[in-house]
C-alpha cells in the first residue's frame, strides 16, 4: 500500500465480519494504528493544515461504512446523543476530547432521565466505540483537535428518519 490510510481501510474492510466483539477489537486496533500515521504522509498533512469540520476519507463499497476526519474548536460541546441504529468508532489523532456516557432510565413514576455513567478524557491514540443506542456527549478540551470517525453509515439518514436522538444539555 502507498500509505497508512489505504493500508488501514483495506484491513478494516478485509476483517469486517459484522458488529461483534472480534471485529470491534480488530477495528479499534487498526484505528489506533491510523492515529500513529506520520505527518509526512500527504493525506494527513492536508488534514492537519485544513482542519476540516468533516472530510470523507473512505467509503466502503461492500459494507457501507464511512471513515471521516473531523476537527473541533476548543470548548465545542455536543449535547448527549445516540446514533440511532448506527454505530461509531472515535479515534483521536491530536488533542483532547472529554466524553461522558449516559443511560436513559425511566423511574417508577414514569419520569425519564439520563443517568451519567462517568466521563473520560480521550487523548491522541485513544479509540472508543459506541454501539446502537449508546448515549454520549463530547467536549473538546484543546485547540488543534482532530479525530477519525468510522461510522456505520451517513448519519444524516439516522437524523432524517428520527432514529437519532439528541437529549437536553447535561453539563
């Protein structure tokens, strides 16, 4: 392969066996390897210089998943949300992101609320997976933040269908 992006995307496609523990472990390891790409590779140098809000890096013709590069400005907060029927892997290339996870709980009185499961700081080289129905929020903690997002599909479809939910601000 001519670069690490091509190598990693080829290996992800080759190892994909559906959403299961073996696949998520293998894909997480491959995305961590992608975060270790040399800045001398032209595609990564371009991402670092441009810092795009979102840039499509790869679309898998067989399985339909997408690999995107995203940048965030420091202090950007995204309210708790799920990805509907979709799944996503977040892998940090540079900077820091705080992620909190939640579970939606309905009390005996019928009141529904989000209950925090805690927060963690994701640094360069970290990768986390969110499965269908998982709820999380994000807070960018640094300038020059870049992450990769491997998603099951274009989440615009999940939003348009009403399957993706955004919850009230929890912070």
